[in-house]
């Protein structure tokens, strides 16, 4: 699935969620606050998973996880969904932003002697 298709798919969810939230509280800009907070929550879960996997946590808190790669993949997707939701709420074309950003990165790397 291409990035643009994925963003459209998530937009359907975003539109429905925004409609339901607007009915609940019309004063809250849900296209910014909810996805931001959800992304922070999901990023925290990724951090927690990494801390547990690599034993940085106290021994009594370390939870063995034989499926680290699979769980990490799921958590990364959980992080991407609210970021797409945030982009959709602000009418940001992520595919165009990726292209612009990678062009900038390519120029930066090309100017360095790496």
C-alpha cells in the first residue's frame, strides 16, 4: 500500500472520530489535541518496550519478550496512525512532505564528505 492510500484510509477514521468528538465537545480542536496525545502515549509504549527488551529496567520490572520485533512493529504502526490523523487534520500531504524532506536530506548528505 502506498503512503497516499494509507493516508486516505486513516482519513476516513479521522473524519468519523472528529465528528463524534465534535458532538461531545465543540470547543476542543480534536484534529490536533487527540492525535498529539495519542502519539505521545504510543511513543512512550515504544520506549517502555525497548527499555524492557534491553534490560535497562530494574530486574523485577523486566518482562521477557520473545517477540520483540513483532511487538515493536505493532507499536510503530500504533504510533504512525495518530501521526497520520494529525496530518490529515491539518490537510498535510505526507507523501509530498516525505519527498521534500528526503530531497533536503540528500542535499545535506551530498555536501558532506561521507
